[in-house]
C-alpha cells in the first residue's frame, strides 16, 4: 500500500459537539490530527 503522507485531503466541514462548524481550511498551514471511530451502540 502506498503511503498517503503529504497528500492533500479533500475539503470538508463538520460540526463540533457545541454546534460550531469547522472546515479543513480553518487549519490551513497547521498540523491537524483527525481521528475517526465507529460509534458502537
């Protein structure tokens, strides 16, 4: 499998738990760690 390091992510927006919308471009030029998990229950 080829590494995906340093590849651009597709644009997205997501609401946080308080309803504030965040976009990928909000973090342009900074490190960003995304953690995806499956909600069980």
